[in-house]
C-alpha cells in the first residue's frame, strides 16, 4: 500500500530504455503527474556497431525531461549525459557530491575518447573516399553536461519539486555511488520509489558498507551477479598475493585491466597493504591511466566516502593509494617506456574491459609473451576484448590486427564491486513486507531471472524482469 492508506489510481508510467536483460546503458524514465524523471543516462557498451547505433539517438525527447537522477559516475550510467544536454535538456542532474566531481572527470575523458575514435575512423574513411563521421560527443559537450551536475550530501533530503523529495543513500559500489530514495506526492497519496543503482558489498576495502534503504512501495534493483556467489572477502589479500608470487617466478609483467574509478583504488589499497606487510616481494607497481590518477586526487578530497578503517589510516598520515613503490605515470612518454620494459612489474591501466585506453597498448606487448600475465579482476561485458580473453580465445583482434594469446590469463573475483545474489537479497529483504512492485534490472537474462526468483522466495510479491522500451503502469 502507498503510505497514507488506499492505493491511488494509476497516475504514472515507467519505461526502461537500457540495462534491461543486459548490464549497460542504464536509462529508466518515470512519467508521473506531468513530470518526467530520468534515472541514470548511461552509455551502451559492447560490439562497436551495435553500441554506436544504440548511443547515437536517445529513445526519448531530452527537451521534455524535467529531472535527471544519477546513481553514480560509471560511464554505463552517466555516459550519454552530454548527448542529453546537447539535445536540449535544461534541468539539473542530481547526484552526490563525490559523483559530481568524479563524473566531471569521467565525462571529459569519455569525450576525449570519442574525439580520438572519430579521428582514427575518419582516417580510414578518408582513404576509402567516404565522408567523415562526427564523434558521439566531444569534450565541449561533456563540459556543458558537467555544469548541470548538482551535488547533494548523502542522507540529506532535497526538494526537486513541491511534491518530489530525493534522498541519496550510500550504495557502497564505487566512491560517491548512491541508492536513490524518491518520494512522490503528498502525505495522503505518497509513493516511495527505491533504486539500488549498482549495489555494493559489505566489508570491502576503503568504502563504507551500503546503507539500509528505508521502506518503499516500488523497488528497482540491479542483478549483475544474480545466481552467483562471490568468494569470501577474507581471501582477497591472500589470493592476490598468491597470484603475484606465482607469476613473479616467470619473471614477466602482470597486467591488470582496471576501471579507473573504484577498482583501481581498491587494488592500490590492497597492494599497498601487501607491500607494507611483506605479503609480496617488493616490485614496481605502476598505474598507467591519466583518468585513474585524476580520479584518485578527486577521491582524496571526499573523506565522507571512506570507511572507519580507511579514515583512521588517513588520520595517521598514511596515503591510501600511493607510496611503497606505487607510482602513477604522468606522460605519454612514461607510458611508452613501460611498453619497452621487460622487468617484472605490475601495471594497472584502463579500461577495465580492455576496450579503450592505454591497456590495449600494453596488451599488444604482452599477449604473445608466455612469461607475462593478464589478471582480470571483474565482470567483463559480452563482446568486449576482456570477455574474449576471459573465455580463453586463442586469438583476439587488438588495435585492428589478429593477435595470438600466449600469455597466461587469470581471473580473480574477490574485488567485484557488485553484491552477489545472496548479498543483494540480504540487503533488500527488510523491504519485502511493504513493497508492492519490484523490477529487476542491470543483469543478463539468466542472472536477472535468478534474482527475481530469489526475491520472490524472500517474500516480495510482484517481481518482474521488464522488457526494454515497454511502458508499465506506475506504481
């Protein structure tokens, strides 16, 4: 029931335009009493041609959107905001303060990548006598979108309109990530919507645990790891140390494709602890990602995101992400020099799924070297280079050429920033009694259906995996 008694007649609709039976392109449009509220505005990732087609044209009129609520800064949740603003959105993009600062950095980097891709493809098009193509968006587009980001603190109510109130709760996924709690209407007909965003895990390094969401009438939940269980958290440092020790015997490089925000900082924190404690031998640890370097500087300005252990370490004067043999590159020349080195080292570089960025140039040097290792530390989207490596393909296409994979490909799941099915159900179970409707999002079909079944068993009544683009009554 809606708070205040009798459920109101239908006065809204909701449509899911991305991250439905897949995990990228999060866009969820709520139409309620004449207002249009967009939850996330993310980039579709995957096969280039399909992603390009999906991202070029938004499936709704940006000029008619009143508010955007951004759960966190990852590009699959924020990456089409520059298109939204370029095509006429005039309102605020509501987010946490850390997300505001991180999204500014990530969107600018994304704009640069699209400009570079367009330049590269246009060289080929010119040689074929074809007309040039425009980048998906530019750095200037990204900067215009960033000006509309409006940060509010965690757990602090904000009035979007007279009858719309927003509260962000910590999601524990990446720095600044939030669960959304949105109250629509007045005391007599209030509807409460909860959106998990990407839901994190308890007892992970650096970040606070996810907050407990207040009661809701409608729940939107992610399902990335539906049907799966993570290894116990206490094995994380031990497992990473064992992999590094084993790979050091070969005398090669360890490449770790890593998301610049969240994953890289977690890895640096764990590697720093291992180096301090003697859990691994001293060897160079290099972060070769301008975005990761810039994002790390942003995070150090937001003490509200850190858990008690990390906050205490900062208070003692210890740097969480640098020192102890860890360094960041500062130039293209330093990055190129890494490609020439054959000494044992650990290189962290973006992108996490090996689709863009400097990691591709390091892979070019290491894929055909049996003594080197590529350590994959998270979920890889279908049709990405990271997924093809994870699947054990003997040959992969990299920078326009076929390459034989002779290096060792290893996987470690302990650093996943997404809750698994058991953790999701435990984090949401307290909402079962009062929730009238659950939509399961942000997961491939199998994981989404598995989580939907688990939520029904946990006491949730109406649980559904929606169809992309279909309009549903709200609530």
